[in-house]
């Protein structure tokens, strides 16, 4: 095997290895029967220097959980943008999608400045205390898209296929399908079928990244990705370089076929745009192209003008103030119920990167993405929707998977004492109040050690005019933690007769 094939096979092996690691960790971010996840399932977010920079700028604190991001910076200082070409799972999936989606333009669109503008706007906004990284970070986009849309959709499709064989297939196929389904259930499919708000919107946000391949290979990576922009700036000081530093006169093959469009019109190579895919080793008809350690020499600068930088900076400054004048964020009726362990609202919005890890791991599927009800700044952050699912009283998983500490890791005793909200009874809908019909469901399911829902026995007249003795519920506010199980199990159709309102924590 020659050197060219060796480098290409090594890169492909690394891409597949890290993609497999990402998918395994994604699957392990799930309930497994225990209230512990012993694996670092959020390590890709903790590797992400863009997440680290934006969160620490917004909070003005050093977050130890994000320390591994320094390793990626160090790797980039030595080898350049090897993370983009060899490690990033989204980049690998884009490469795979590029085998099917072919560019429709003969020449790529050269909007290289856009990614630096996005990076600048995100970091400037973070410095002003408003967090936008979750809207543009590649890992946040990928994990959120898989969690809310792709994974539940695939689970539903696969389960439907096995159900079809079981109920309508030939009898001889049933035992085999059951055996295969058991393997899928143990190793591939999630713990249960989840349902989330915003699946279409989230799916098409992720799909748009792959559709961009129609505009050019790796269009997202070389044009819009702010993490790629950050690593590009660092890679200008790297020591591992492509040699020669320009494409040859009369040939120009490597410039025309480079997936990252890393050459200028004058055939000079921009080191910061190279992802070290090493395709040019195969393209070179004279076999003079190589990669080796050498002194950093940059004949070109980042494709970013002063006007671009100024526009991005002004946008980054304006976004926080636009967010602060958004009436939806201040409307008291729209306060959302945050997960147990969530920081006070202002700090939570600065720290949460909208990755969806907490939603994925929620046992009862109660954590759902916020849309615009709390303003655009809170979009995709988690909220508890008790009518869809409650917060399991003995579960602390969401704090274990949060990569930034927006949801604190709680002990079980701390979780039992954490107040997310308070239950309120709507007497116009509650059966014992509105119809004089016996119902004790909410009290039966209340999980607090000392029941937060209790009864008072009263005399009432039922629909038939008969005098009956009824147990009517009431809430002991000092004992209620707002887990929402009472709202989940309430038998009243439509809006529950007992519901949880958010606790006023830092609003």
C-alpha cells in the first residue's frame, strides 16, 4: 500500500471510529434501568472549544466540565484542522451524504467570510450575556436533530416493520423476527418510543445542512460552521502542513477538486481552510504533494474583511438587546417549568447550549423543547410539559448528561427537595368539585414522602340530587415539588384539572 492510500485509509478509519463512538454515546444517553450513567456521554460537547468559549464568556466563569476543549485546541495547534476532517461526526456524515448529493454548480460558492461572521456574532453576543451557540454549533444541531426527530422516527419505523411481520406475516417468520427485534431492542433502539414537540422544524434544520451539499462539497463546514471558523484561526499556527503551498501552473487539479475550496484564485493555499482530508495526494499527477511538519508560513490571511467583521460585531451586540425587549420573554403567563437542578433562569439561558441531551435521557418523555413562548433566546431549551410526561421522582439523569452544568448534578436527596413548580387545582374542572364525582387519582400518584396532595371530606350533592360524602383534594404548597405526575395522570379530558405552574426562580 502506497503512502497516499495509507493516509486516506487512516483518515477514513478515524472518521468511522469517531462516528461509531458518537453513535454509541448517543445510544448510551438513555435510561438503562439504573439512575446512573457511568459513561462520559457528553464528551463531544466538552471537547468543543466553541461551546467552552461561548458559555464561559456568557457566564464570566471558568467551567471545569469544558476543560477537555483545550485538548482540541492543542491538537489543532499541532496538526491544523484535523478535527474537522478526521474526527467531527457531522463532517463524516456530510462526507457520506456527499456521495449521494452532488453539487449542482460547476464552481463552489465562495462565502468563506460567513463562518467568521457567525463566530464573531456568537462570541460577541455571549460577551453581552446572551447565548446563541446552540443554534449554530454542529454538535448541538446534530444531537438535537437526532434526539427530537431522527431517533424517534427510526424507532417508530423499525417497530412498525416488526409489528407488521408479527401480526400479518407468515407464522414461520414470527420467531425469527422476535429474535432479531430483541437484538435491536437491546443494542440499537431506545428505551421507549419518545414524542417531542417541534420534530418537523428540528428535522429540517438538520436536513438543510446536508442539502447544502447541492451548493458545493462540505458547504456547511467551509462556509457556515463557526466551530470550523474557530479552529481555522487556530490552525494558522499549526506545524503540520501541505507541501507545496500552492497549486502548480498548468495543472491546478488540486485547486479545482479540493472539497474545502482551500485555494485562492491565485492558486495560493489557505492553511486555515485545509481539513487535512489529503485528497490532493491522489489528485496530484506528478505525486509531488505531501504533508509534513514545517514552520508555519501563511501567504494569505482569513477571507474576512473589516466590514464583515464590523457587521458581525454589531450584529452580536444588537442581538442581546433585541432579546431583552422581546415581550414573550417577560410575559409571566409563559414561564416554563425547568428541569430539576436547573440554574436560575438568567444563568440557565447563558449556560444551556440547547443540545437536547436532557430531553433524550428523560425517562417519562416530560422534557420538551421550548419554541417561541419564552422568546427566541429560550428556543430549544428544555421545559417540563407534565401533560405529556412527568419528572420521575427518583431520577437524576438529566443533571448527569448536561455538558455545561446548566442543569446541576443532584443527589437523590437533593432532587427530592428541589422545587420546579407548584401544583394548582382547577375547581371548575376537578371531578369532586365540578361534578361531585369521586376521584383520588392525583393523591394516589403523588410521590413525595409526605403527601403533597391531601383530602378533606365534605358533604355534597351529586348529579342525581343525592347527598354524598366526597374527598376533595387540596395541595400542601410547602411539600409540592412540581414533578407533574398529578397533571399527567389526571383523568379529565383535555386540559388537566390539576396543573403545575413554574416556581419563581430568578425570573
